[in-house]
C-alpha cells in the first residue's frame, strides 16, 4: 500500500492529500513547468593536457535557486555544516566532496557564513554552494532550466553555462578548463595556511588532496586545533612523515594552538612542525609554543589578524583583539600575520608593527570548515623553478609572499623581491615596479598602489574599467629607511597584498621614525589593557609570568624610542 502524505502551506493550511507518486509529479510540474526527468553527464578536463581534472562544481536550478548533487538531482541535498567536520562522515575516493555554502546568505554559526556579510566566499563565485568532483559524473535532473558552474581556483577561468533539460533527455557536457596564468612557471606556488580536518585514515588524505587539487592549492597546511580543555582535528603524524604529496601538491601538518578568545589573547598558528607543542599547565604563555616550534625549524604566527580588529571593535571599541601580538611580536617570536581571510584584508596592526621595525610575512588561509573552501583566500610563496615543501616554507620564512583572493600581484624594488633587504645611500633613487593582472571573470585590477611605511606613495587606476592588467613603475627617493609593499583592489572587490621589501638607508633600521612615538604609545596602551585583563580569571602563576612578559615587551618598545 502506498503511503499517503499531507502537505500544508506556510500558514498550516492543508493543500493536498494524495499518493506520494502523485504529489511528487505535481511538485515537479509546479516547480519546473513540466514533468519528467533527464540526465546530465559531465566530464571536466584540463584544456592543455586533455586529462580529467578535479574541480569545484555547482549545479543550480533556475526555478528554485537551490543546488543539486549527483547522482540524484531530484531532491535538494543538505549542505555540510561546520560541526560535521569534527566527526566527518565516511568518504570514498571518487565521491563528491563536502557541499559547502559559498554565497554568505545563511547567517547562522553552523555555516559561519555570517562572517562574509552576505557576500560570496570567492568574489568571482556567485553560486549558492560548491563541492568537488574528481571524475566524470551523471546526475538525474527534473526537466527544466539549470545552471552549471565549474571552477578550479583562481589561476583558471571558471565556466558558467545555462541549459535546458527535457524529459528523458541525455545531455552531455565536456568542460575544458583553461588557465589564464600559470604561477608555478613564474616560480610562485599557492598555499593555504589554515585548514582543519582530521587526518587519521588514508581516506582523509585522499579527500583533502582531491579538494586541494580541485582548488589548485599546492601547499595545504592541515592544522590540529586546540583549546585549554580539548583537541580537535587530530593528525596521525607530524614532520616530513606526515606529508602527503602528489606531484607538486602537498598536505603538511601544523597546529592552531594555543587558542583563547579572538577578542582576547588570540589564536596562534604553527606551520611545518615535527611534533605538537602544547602545555596546558602554562597555556597562556604563548611564547613557550613559539620557542618550541622555532627549535623544530617551524614557523609561527597569528590567525585572524585580517578581521579580528574590525569585527570585535564594532561592539567593544576599547578592547584589543588578539592582544598577545603586543607582547610577542616585539620579543621576536613571530614570523607571519594572517592578513587576508573571509574577504577581509586587515592592515592596521600589520602596518603598525612593520613601522616599528618588526619584520612579518603576509600570510592567508581559509580557516576551513569555518571558511567555505580551501584556498578561497590564499598566499603565494616564491620558490623559483624547483618546488619542494621545504623550499616553500623557507620562502614564507623569508617573507617572499603575497596574499590574494583573485588578482595576481608582483613587486620589485631595484630588482629586489618581497622579503629582501636593500641597502642604499641617502637620496638614492629607488626603481619600484608593481604589476597586477587578472581577467574580469576572476577580478580585473582596478586600483594598484605602492605603499611605503603604510602610506600610499604611488597609484595607478584603470580609466575604462576594462583593463586586465595594471603596471605601475615609479621612482622613489630614499630619504630615510622604509618598507615598501604593493596592494591592489579589483573591480569585483577582490584584493591582493605583498609582503614588504625592506630598504635600509645608510644602515639605519627599517622603520617609520617620523611616527614612532605615536606608534609606541599606542602599543604601551595595549600593554596596560592586557595588564588589567590579568586580574580576570588567570591563575596566579600564569598572571605573574605574563606580567613579566609584559614588562619585557614594554622595555622593547621603550628601547625603540631611546634609539630614536
């Protein structure tokens, strides 16, 4: 006997009572304007090699705006929530990847899309969701109008097609993905410094590698996450034995730990570690982790610098989000700041510390599963013609990086690259060259700026809004030591920013002496704020140890003024 169903409208009124088959047919007709189903068969290939390539896909109904996934596209599937990543379901090679919401319309914490403030995770991607595929697939779809979207990161042109499925039709589509740029040929390799996923089984490595390939991210840093009470996203191994590599794509284990409130002490990242560094008995003494990781040859930095300051100060202007940076940057413990994440490019703290003479590489990461997809923001590191994971981390340590969620960006100062130090005599002429490029479908550059000690020294803007490239060459006079970076904004809101080139004039330190007193005073106020927080829930031994570290940081700041 067939089960009968009762359907009600949103006000609770009964609409129809019929057999399941009848209701299903009526629903299809109401939504799509005709009944029946057809089949879409898709294969995705690399244009240059002709080989099948992993990619990110969304198949969307133009009738209801919802996404569908193979093989059964007659129903709307659930998306993969943030909490599901803590205990991921079983996955087999060849299956599709997690269904991730990408358009920021769902303002709930279980998707974390609220952080995108209604915008797309990728500036060029307007689809409601995305999931990876690694092989040709077929999907049964109700007859009607549909949209197929395919992307493979930001070096490849995405494909967007609309099509009609007729009842009983077999529609075959061969998608060829073409690169608009090949950054590895230029020596630049992409990476994501911030991905969370358990790696305890072979299937976990396969899933993450497929995802990284589908987004064209060469170095995916898979971070175990911790807080003072527990650990998340456990990893089976650390060090070189943890690396899972396919060609010049590699997964590498790291950690996000210690980790207290972003609006408090902040979140830390350690990359390329040989073992976790964690001591819950002294959990708030972040420098113990930094020092332990550096002894291993790893890198350390702060997460969420991109948006923490703006996000948390909206409601509480007096706080200092991620305040531990005020203690440990001047004490020489930090290699990088995560300055681009969730569409936000956060520069105030980054510029302040650079202007005080502290050297920090620009980094970026998606924070999956809080972020929508691996590589939605990414960093590029220059390793030259021969790739290795060690060379990539060495380039990050040196500061040969730029961050982006769309356009490419390069910078030279007298032929020196980001991360390099250039020694010149006073009043020398510096030849500065910045170049940004990207097609409109990814994010054509609109405004390109040369930034010296945090201030715009030169600008170039597209006149007609149709240029795919901006090339800015200028001569700057070396009146005093300064750091020089480049940044760009695209027509669709995508951004990019380089790490600095450090220019020392007559051997003087690279910092902004003209504004040093104000910069130091600002950080001394931050230390006073931190000292006041130590009375709020810190164990006495840790409070005393942090007070000592605050004193050391205060001395470092004051030493800047004494030498000024």
